[in-house]
């Protein structure tokens, strides 16, 4: 989507590469994705607690007529299968007016 926007808005001619369907376990893309949007921490309070989190917005408010939720759903599902975890969806209310 970003490439399409640049090409249209700024008359660029960026070539879109095909989607990469290689396994997540053999692809460095996941490391970069986690580096950008993930976190890992260890907390000690009588027991050791380790957590890993990877967060993505469900809806991007500035993009009209795009089904962002379904575009991320496939890759998020693949990541969950790879780590053998479930998706946790947290709905956050925006109280700013």
C-alpha cells in the first residue's frame, strides 16, 4: 500500500516485488518485524515471568476503503502458528476528542 501511495501521490515508479511466501522460520523478515513492533521482558517478583509481545493496530484510521484488518490477519496467524500461541485482541478506546 505504501508503494502504491508513493507512486500515485508523488509520481514515483517504485517496482513492487512479489509477496514472499517462504517459511517464517527461514526468513529474516520476522526478526525485523519483531525488532520494530515487538518486545520481550523478564520480571522477577517471587517468581520469574517472561513475556513476549508483538503488537499491530487492527484498524488504521487515516486509510479509507482498505480492509487493513484482513490484510494483517494472514501474517499474524502465521506468526502465531510458528510460536504456537493464540492471538490476543485488545480493544482500546480513544478518549481524545
